[in-house]
C-alpha cells in the first residue's frame, strides 16, 4: 500500500538493522521515502540473530512474534510464508517466598495470595524506581521479588519503574483471589497495571504467535531481499555517528557527512543522547549467558513453549522449548554462575519436570551476553528531554522508542511518530 505518490523526492536514513530498523525501513518505502538502512555489523538481524553450532541454529533467547500486531500483519507474503503459527503457550515457575508455584498459563511471578491483601494501587502513581514499584505489592510479595532482582545482579533502586515489563514483572498474579482481582482490574487502570489474571481465566484464549521456520538468520535473509526489492539501499558494516548541528540532525559515516531528510535511530541510544548534549546514559545492564541445545521427553508440548523462572536458588530466568526437525530444541537464559555444563543441564531438567515431566537436555552452544534492557529514572528524563528537542529543533530525527522493550510496541510507536512528524518536515 503506497500512502504517497512520489518516491525518491525525499530521503530517509534508518540506523540499525535489527527487526525494528528493517520493519521501519519497509514502512518508510510505503510512505514514499528513498530509504538507506545502515547496520554496523556485517549482517542484518541484531539481537535476534540465531546462535549456531555444528551447522544447526538455535533461537538466541525466547523471542517470538505476535501475529495480531499491526506491523506483523503488514509484513509481505514472502515473509509471512517464512513464519509458522502456533497457539502461544507460556508458563511461570516461582519459588520466592511461598514455596514453589508453577502455572501453565501465566508469564509473570505467581504467588498464592498472601493474607495481607493484594496491592496498593495508590502507591503506584508515585513510583520512580523499580523498587518503589515492587513496594506496591504486599510486603511478602514485593520483598521477595526485590530479593530476586538483586540476585540477578540488578539494583532495583537504580532502575526506572517503567522497566517492570522488561523483566516480566508488570503484572503479578496473586492466585486465589481471582474474583477480587477481576473487580479491581475492571475498576481501575492502575490495578490493571499491577495485577494479572491468566488469559484463559478471563476466557481470552491463547494468542497466536509466530516464529521463523528456519530460524531468524534465514528470516533476515528473506527480509533483506524484500527490502532491496522495495528499493531500500542496505549498507551493512557501516556504523554511523549522530550529530546535531543548529536545528538539524545529520549523520557521519567514516568522515563523510550525510544529510537525509529524515533519520530514524533504531539502535543503541547512548551516542544520540551524548551528541545532543544530554550527558551519558546510566544504561544499567545485566550479564547473562544463553545456552542452547536439544531437549527430549515424552511430555514436551508440540508447540513452542516458554517458561519464566523466578528463583533465588537458580541462575535460570527463562527456558524456551520449540519443535525442530521432528524433535525439539531448547534455549535457556541464565546468569553465569560458574556451574559446569552437566550441573546446568541437570538443573534445567529438574525445573522442566514441573511442566513436561522427565526430559533430557544436551547443551550444544553457550554465549555470554551483556543485555541492555534497563534504564534509570535519570535516563528516562534524558529520553523525555531529547524527545522534546526533536519536536522543536531536530524535527528530522525520530528516536527509537527506546523505553519500549517489546519489539511490537517499539515498531508501532516509531511508525506513529513518523506519521505525526511528517507535516513538520520541509517537503
Ligand atoms: C533478554 C531479552 C529478551 C527479550 N525478549 C523479548 C520478548 O520476549 N518479546 C519482545 O517483544 N521483545 C523482547 N526483547 C526485546 C527485543 O529483543 C527487542 O525489542 C528487539 O529484538 C530489538 O530489536 P531492535 O531492532 O530494536 O534492536 P537490535 O536487535 O538490538 O538491533 C539494533 C541494531 O543496530 C545496530 N547498530 C547499533 N549501533 C549502530 C550504529 N551506530 N550504526 C549502525 N548500526 C548500529 C546493531 O548492530 C544492531 O544490529 C528482548 C530483549 C532482550 C535483551
């Protein structure tokens, strides 16, 4: 669908060739832009690129796409054909405070409702840090989750409250008071932000997820062909540097100055905030390891399944099992706690038992990763200040909706900012 008649008269640079940059580059061609996509690495895909070992690929984390999203529906047929669909299963294992609770249909911590009530919605409005946010829950729940965050190596006092979703702490399920939770949620958006009910409890059924049949690397090869076919000039191995001059944003690429009509920065915000004179981002991060391999057992679900793990006795945070070549693969995200591979395998098998019965896991590949999934309250203020600058001075620059963690929100948000900004651009 073309929303503008003339292509080529206006130019756009998209920085970052992850899923966000690729989706936005395609969207901009539909708006009539001549688009160049800059990616620092040799290949497109960003954080979604698969892990590989002995000619096999494994998902690099538990990351599926959601088919009901606007941007997903707009993906061309050739890409849709590269994805398989499934009723999305997820589960949660929590042993914080009240003994182990596992739930087959909820992706955040599940607690048996404590005797001291549900949550304090009023405290929610005054939250600054993630620690404040967790104090909106009864102490037995909030303190247990705070202990878990510290166990992860995170400092909840230094992390913005808006990160609750990034670590699947947005809505906690305090099991046993479903009726009361439902009443609270219906009556107040604040309570709805704090408390969860499993979708199936609310009669909503399971969302339809999608994953690339042959892994994300192959998916991005197809995406590259589609982008090229749509006229996007893809420049890989090209790290660009932002610069703000007078009232315009420009880019520098190895000494060359680029002056596109529009810039979308779908990449790491640190150099942008610094170049705009807003200081250095605190950029709190966590170090994790991704371990992947095979999983087998009679009770494994046929569809992909992921499980969040909340336990101060375990380094594991997520386990994702998915069908592959008639069998199953598994990807585990965990903290690097120095345990041996056999110990890790035995430990993950033990956690899996509560969902799938007996399983056997063989890890084939491990990769340490530094994940930049958090921002501090001061970083949030810097993002807000920068966004103000963009609506008044640097109108040709669109930020990458950096606070949005989920790719769906990020892509949808950038696409709507682009449309809102078009009338301010000089063409
Ligand atoms: C642990 C973890 C789990 C996640 N789980 C989920 C999930 O379950 N669901 C969900 O929706 N989202 C999830 N996310 C978020 C999801 O990964 C991101 O939203 C999405 O994959 C990021 O894609 P992106 O294109 O925004 O960024 P990236 O994939 O990081 O891509 C950015 C690209 O920009 C390039 N780049 C950086 N600087 C420059 C430069 N100066 N010039 C040119 N190129 C540059 C990088 O090389 C990179 O390829 C998760 C993220 C993490 C870290």
